[in-house]
C-alpha cells in the first residue's frame, strides 16, 4: 500500500504498530483489531491491498487537494 500511494504521489501518515504502542492502541480503538494495512481517509476505509479501493481514495484525495 505504501508503494502504491507513493507511486501516485499521495501524502500520508505512516504509523507502524510494531514500533509504536500509541499507533497500536489507535488502530485497536478504530478497528477493534490489529489488521494492517489499514488506510483511513474521509469516509474511506481500505483494509489490505485493494487497488480499486485505493484508486477511489486517490481520486477523492486529488479532488480535495486540487488548487
């Protein structure tokens, strides 16, 4: 997912649940589980690598960041 987002020039916060207890707790609070990768953007929630869902997020991201 990281590579896909980078390839499409999408900025994101990368939170590693292996290195950060705070990130682990945030994920558990949001999803009730520790399933990764998880992408949250506006009303989108993408679990796992799903190119079609990521493309919808990218479209929404581009519309939001268009100048």
